[in-house]
C-alpha cells in the first residue's frame, strides 16, 4: 500500500450555544482518486465529537492519528488531523504550523 500525504485546511464559523455544541461532530471522509477527473471510491471516514476538543484546556487536538472506517466498520487506513474549537472570549494557547 502506498502512503499518500495530502494537506487541506478549512475554517468554519459556527454560531451556536454550548448545549448545541455538545452534540456537534465533524466528519472526515477520505476518497481514493485514480485520476484528476474521477473520485471513484471512499477509502474511509472518521467522526470527531466537537465537545471533546472544546473541553480541553488548549481547545485543540493537534496532529492526532485515528483509524478510518468504511461502512462495515472495517479499518481502512488512518487520518491525521488537527482541530481547534474556540468560542467568543476564549484564548488560543498557540498557533500551530506544519
């Protein structure tokens, strides 16, 4: 199996209450791309509970590795991700650059 490293960055502004935040998740889906015009297969996905990130003192998860799962809950590889979740008035511990 070939190791492929891609990096994408997305910023989202979500206006919500803390109670609603406790039930929010972010889902990552990784696609296999055989050519520049065709995405033909989902390799796997991972779902992250946002409250887990927000409740940390740093308000972030940095470069964590998690297994990707397909629809049958079979392990299909891994994803490395970083997530920062801050609210109005929160202090970010530091800026992380790769």
